[in-house]
C-alpha cells in the first residue's frame, strides 16, 4: 500500500477514534440526564404523596370517630337484646311468640355489632397502613437524596460538566426538585455541544472521503467513511 494511502487511512482512523470518544462522552451525558430525571420525577411523586397524607389522616380520623360511636351503640343494643332474651327465658309467663321475636332481634343486633366492629378494625388497619406508607415514603426520600449525591459526584468528575451542575443536591424533596431541574438544563447544553462536535467530525470525514474518492459523500457516520476509503485504497 502506498504511503499516501496509509496516511489517508490513518487520518480516517483518527477521525473515527475522535468520534468514538465524543460518542462515549455523549452516551455518559445522556445516561446522567436520564438518572437525574428519574430521581427528580420520583422525588416529585414522593412529595405529592406525603403532602396528601394529612388530608387522608383527617378523613380517616373522622371515619374512626364515627365507627367508634357506631360500635358503641351496636354493643349497647346487643346488650339490651341479650338482657331481654334472658329476661323472657326466665319468665314464668313467657310467650313463645314474644321470645321468638326477641331472639330474632338479638340475632340482628349481633350481626350489626359484628359489622360495626369489623368496620372499626378495617379503619384501624388502614391507619396502620398509612403509618407504614409514610415511613416508606420518608425512607425513599432519603434513598433518592443518596442517589442524587452519587450522581453529583459523577458530574463533578466529568470534564464536560460545569462546576455549578456538580453542586450538592441537598437532602429535602424540594431541594432535589430544584437540583434536578438545574442539572438537566446544564446537561442539555452539554449534550448539544457534544452532538455538534460529532456532526463536525462527520463533516470532516466526509470531506476527506470526497477528496479521495472524487465524489461527494453524505455518509451519516465516520465509520462508514472509513470503510469506503479502505475498500478503495486497500
């Protein structure tokens, strides 16, 4: 192979190497932006969920108060029905029809009491679930803050990211939202710069290929230009 051909292929290989470096940096920026976006989005969801808990607790307390009152009335009614059946059964002059009616009323009162207690138990269980849910949300918020701190450390180690974009994200959900918005904007700018660099490298590679092949090239990648040159010069 002639020296000129070797030199041209070397130039094409160098352009491809530069393109791969920029492509790798671009993929890193895209990945960081996706992770920042995911942290910010989930932080917003957690914040919304936490903000909704007080209203849900207020409503639950109201329903619990009603359920406690209903259960107390049902227990009182059941006790009265039990006492009436016991009194009729022990009476020397008891009437079977009256006793049957009292027993039916006792059954109805027992069913009502069980329903009231069941409703009260479900509401108490829901209260416990809300406590558990709140603790889980708080724990997730802490995990999101740790994830954001890890991303911030990666940003500071990236030579294409500004110092402001690598700042500490904070620990509260509001701080994570503010941090995520600013960092994603900064990464959008970096991404645009890298994409422009890749476009310039492709233009440079096409110019090289056109000069060698004697025809205009519109290749979309540096690798394609290099393969065309290898086919012609090998």
